[in-house]
C-alpha cells in the first residue's frame, strides 16, 4: 500500500510544498489514512505529518508553504502500526540527520526494532517505514557511505517494499525497489521518484521504470542505478511516456468510477486494435501450448479468470484452471512442472499475492510465467516470459471497472485465437467471433446509455437493504462474483456472490419477504436460471435480473435490466456494466465516495 514521492531541485524552491502536495494528490488511491511531507533546505529539515487525507493535512499543517531544495511526501494505508500522527511518514533517524518514507511491508519489524533499541537508536513509532530508516542508519554508522548502507540494510529488511531517503548534509536522494513499485522521473533541473506514474507525469514525461533489487542515487541533474546485491552500476536511459495526464482527471464526471465506466467502450476499442496489431499475441499463445494452464489473479482479476476459464473450455477446448493467487502454491505447488503455464492477471502488475505465485515458480524452476497487466514497467511485466497490456490508461478509482472489462476482452480474444489454432473453431467461426468482438465498443456504449436509469432506480430501492445475494450460472458465474465484490467494496453492504445452482443448498433459507437476489444471466442459460429465480420468488423474495431481453426471464423477475442482444459468448461482458452502475448509484445514495472506499487501496502490495 502507501504512496511515496520524492524530488530534488537545483536550488531552494519557495513552492516545494506545493510540488510535494501535487505529487501526493496523484497517489491518493494508494493510501489516505495519514499524510506527511519533509522539506530539506541545506542541512535543515522541516517535517510535518498527521492523520487524515492529503487535503485535510495540507490545510491543517500548511504543507504548501514548505520550502527547500528537496523533499518527500508519503500517503499511508495502515498495515504496521495504527493510523496516527507518530506512525505517519516520513520518519527521521535517531539524530535527525536523515529522513525517508516507504511503501510495502517489513515483516520482521518487531525483531529489528528490538535490535535497534539495544543499539541505542530512538524508535518513535510502531510503523515499519521507520524500520527502513534505522536499518540504513545502522549500516551508515559502520560505513559512512549511503550506497553501502542501503546494500547492508537490504540484508536486514525482510519483506517487499520500496523507499526514498535523503541525508540532510548532502544534496542527494536515494531510492530502492525491493518488491514494491517504483519509478524515476527525469525533468529539467530536477529528478523525482514515485510509487506510481500519476504523480510523476504532471512534472515530466521522461520515465525510468526500476526493477526489483535496484537502487538509485540521484541529484537534481544526475542519477546512477545500482544493483543492491552487488553494487554494480546499471546503465538505463529515460523513455518518454505517452500516457496523458488528463487521464487522471474526472473529465466532468462526479467520480472517477463513473468516468471509468463510461470509458469502457473506448478502452475496449483501443485494446482490440492493439491485439490485432501485436506480434506478441502469437508469442503469448506459443507459450500457452502444451502443459496445464492456470489463470492466477486476486479480487476482480480472479473474477475475470473465472469467466475466462469458461471461454477457454468452450472456444478452445482447453482445460484452464482459475486460481485465487493466494491459494496457488497451497493448491497446486506440488503438481507444477516445467511445462505448466501460469497466466498471471493483475491490474497493477504489483499485486503481492500474484507476485508470490510468480516468485514461487521462479524459485522452484517450474512453469512459464505469462503476464496480463495494465501497468507497463511493473514487476509482473519484468517477471513474465511474455506479456500483454490491458491498454486501459490510468484507473484512478479503487474499484476496478475498465480494467476488469478489458481483462475479459483480452482473455476471450486469446481463447478465440487458441481455438482457431487447435481447430476447435473453424476459420469461419473464429472470424465471425472476432468480428463480433469488434462490435463490443458500440454495444457497451448502448448498454451504459440504455441501463443507467434502471440501475439508478434499482439502487434507490436497494440502498437501505442490509444484505443481498448476487447469483450467476455458467459463464456468468464470474460476473456474479464481480457484482458481489463491487457492492461490498463501495456500498459497505454484505453481498455474497455464488453459483446460482448452489443457492438452494443452504443459502435459500435466508430468503423472506422482499429479500433481494440479483441474477446475472443470458437467454442461453434461461432454462436453468428461471427455475432458480422461482425458488426465490415463491418464497416472496425479490428477483432482479440482468440479461439480454427474454420473455421468460422478464416475466419471472420483479425488476429486469435488459442489455443489448449479442452472441452468448459476450453476454457476460455486457452484463457487468449494469452491475457496476447499480453498485455506483447505491454507493452515492448512501453518501459514500465510491472512488475511495474505506479500508481499501488500489494496489495491494502486502500479504
């Protein structure tokens, strides 16, 4: 979790505080429990931090008024140490000679802090970000060299993390990437680093993605990249990013989530063009040939894997196993071999549970790692033997919308191409499906426009309900799981997503007068779903159905949301839109900001 931003200039800037706040605001989706900034001028440091959002803390502590030649901003999502002023970052070392901040988790924090206390260091918090600074302090005392201190600290610190640190006596900053995301930005008379690109792009388009096990020593006009383990210098030039800063703005919508729902048609169009033009699709499919295939993801990405497993079975007659990333090693670790194919699906490319699966395979020399991610330059991209980007641009809202839809589109595209390769689809069938796939942007646009008012009305009637089920059958099972996740994460209402035929095996007992059950389905599945719907309606429950129009489904529903008619393969992709909209309107009606639901973070970089 957490977001860090560090920058160094040629000379003292009266607007340094404004720069730090601006960089921090573009990391808000990474954490908002507490915020802190340190501004360094010469050998003096001004540290201000407190609990609250960046807007609240900036106003309260007058962060924009801070001045100096370099500084660090950190936004925290609490893991080690409760949200508090003392646990907010950045942190000082014992004598106040350096300051730094991190993201990620140091899992041996308690043990290290006990050692540091015995060595005479001042431990002021229970936050593991301070542990990073004291680990560097420990080794700097011995070596009087920051590079060597960082190399030594890496041996002490256990976990996945990234940090930025500066000693006040020298106009130099250091950052290190040890499992969490980190980027370097090169500008005119400044160099900066950040957990994510959104905080760098407003200042410079020239980016250097950093890789795990690398550290950087930088001033306002120089940077040197080193391997942390060996100290060997690495040459790497900055590349100009084509990502627009405007993608991070709300574009006139009240929330990023609604904006990103409306962006789905254009993002699908961009993705399909990229896939059609990409030579890497064939490389990706070459790697998928042979062994067992596992689709590995967490949260929304796992839900996309569930639906996509149906796609591969139906279109390419290939057994593909969807796996929750955190269960991968426990369920399948002992049956993997060198021919196993592990397709890792992640929005950020930094999801810790997914990277754990990757690291397990690398360590045991089993499986081929293939990556599907939205963030190029991410840890997953660098770990993959082949990868495909989701082409979604930035997704600022914590709930995944356009990244989820593009995951489905990319994976069904691969299933069609694989089916054509192994002749489970004829060339004519594959051509027809690819053509229909290119109709999706228009159909998604229609779905948004034609269902938003119904979704708003249904949300108004549901928003006082404390509990709901979301059910799906066949290919729509993953959409039901995603619908339940969306409702839970942004309305704070309990919602369970399950396979619809399982509802009668226990959960049906919860249904009473007016109890809502949401069905996500298609005409192809109506013969089964109508029976499941009547199990609820005959017990006086309320049946809500999302599907292409069908007399049987409509007549057996209390509320019916019709999506445009399309090939049954693509029904799940259209069905997810009303689910997103219902969750969005429900959240807003409860007075919740759907972009920043409590206790959640966009990028999950901890176990």
